[in-house]
């Protein structure tokens, strides 16, 4: 199930990149190069359609991310065993601080 969600998420991300590149932004975009999008119902209609597709893809990606997090947290993963190991205390290690050598004592010679 995780692989299916990951594949759909990657496909939606790539489609979102393509749709954003097609959009007509501030005086120019790839929207005018594609005659197919202009045949969807005129220039104004294609811009509106592309904008709706952008929002739907962005929302779909957000939902897929939330669903994938729910599956990862509910499934058996190595994170649970790490948490159990930390809570049980695990092996203890002692850290010793290095000792500095004693400073030489200079006794004045008479």
C-alpha cells in the first residue's frame, strides 16, 4: 500500500510541475503554445481549467501526504523498536573526562 501511495504521489507531483509550467503567468507562459488547452472552451476557459487542475493536484498531494503518514505510523516499522530501545534504557555507556597532566612546579634555585 505504501508503494502505491508513493507512486501516485510522484505522478501527481510531476503532473503539478507540468501544469504549473503550462499556466499563463504575467504576460507569457506555455499556455499559448498548446492548442489543445485552448480548445477546451476558449482562452478564458482554459486558464480557469488549468488553475482548477493546479488546485486539485495540490490538494491531492496534501491528502496523499497525510494518508501516507497515517499508514507509516500505524504499520510495523523500525521506529517502534527504536523507541522501545530508548525507553528500556538500552546499554549504558560511561563517559570519562580526560585528565590533564599536572602543571610542572618550578622551585626557585638559590
